[in-house]
């Protein structure tokens, strides 16, 4: 009997001990997001910062926030009492300089002493070309801020959302059967000629000039998913192009993919993207 009791104890004790171990997943690490202050970092560009500040004041809803300068960010970034929302520049291995500016939410902490890349990345969304922005970033910024906030709340609920990132939203395209897909001309790759695009018209994919597409976004047009692409202005091979479809009325993200720019695949939606979208 004593031997059986000892054996039972040997089985139970490790189970009890393992139950006390807490794994610091992303969900656990950001569970305090809504309670902590988000520091919104200004870029130093007056024109951009004014628009950015206005949008934050009208749209940010999931946490307390304060505006701060880049200098203040440098002094506060190691403090885990804060989260930071800021524009960062992304550079890929084959790029000679940063090609994209992205809107990123990061958590402060001691690792920030080693650089921004060591901070906990909560969510990052491509916003514009780093060298020559098109101006469309101002039109889509309200939607991007809503997408960021929605993703943070989802990541607080489940690690699947946190670790899959924005690509996890691609499944939403299957719910877009009764929606119009509005493709801005400037968002199409060079391989998508007018003759090719005629094949997709019957499947609810509408090509229009970029100004009209942007107006639909500004007007919150119902049942319309509007295209938005972000890529470096020099379009250098080895850089990446990001492609999005966003509901103009609800700002829900329905499609998010990227591809590496090459001699054969320039920036913009590729035919393989449209095939996926048309199959919704």
C-alpha cells in the first residue's frame, strides 16, 4: 500500500507543480493594455503630426493616451508602465535603406535599451512609402487606427490572433460575397491589363481611378471593400508590397497579404490575389 501511495504522489506532484507554471504568451504580456497609458509619439513632421493627432483624438478608444515627443519616447521606452504608438521605418535585408513607414504599437520594457526591434511588437501596419508618401495614408489612417485597435482587443482574448497577425484576417474575404471589391488603378500590378481585368468584372471586382476609390473610403460607402497598397517608392527588387482590402463603412480588414517585389512581380495586387478574392 505504501508503495502505491508513493507512486500516486509521484504522479500528482509534477501535475500540481506544472499547474503553477505560467507561460508568458503574447496574450499574457498585453493583458494590461487597456489599463496602461498609450504614449502616442509625434514624428516631428508638423503636417503629418497634426493629422495624426486629430485622428487619435477622434478615434482612439481602447486605452488612455497621451502625446509625446521622440525625445520623451527615448527616456520612457524602458518603462513597462507604457505602451507606445508610433511611426517606425522598416528595412528588409536586401534593401539599402528603409523603404516603408509603418504604424506600430509596442510595449515599453528593459529590452528597449537594446533598440526598438527588441521591444514587444503588439501590432504593426504598413502605412506609406518612407521616401515619397502618396498622400493616401491620410485617407486610410482612420481605418488603420480602427484595425489596430480591433486587433489589440482580439489579441488580448486569444494567442491565435496575437501570433497570426494581420494575415489571420484573410479568412474574412469568404464573408464578402455580397460586397463590391473596389480596386484603385494605382493598386494593380502592371500585369493586370484591362483585358485581364474584364474577366473579374462579373465577379464583383470593380476597377476605378484612385481618386474615386479614395472618395468611397472618405464617404464610408456601404458594402464596398476598397484597395490600399503600400510599397517603397523606388520599387526595388527585394522590397515588399503590402495589399489590403478594407470595408469603407466599418473599417473591417478583409484581405491582407504581401509579396516580394521582383522583375516578374511588381508592386500592386497580382492576378493570384484577384483569384483568391474572386473565389469568395
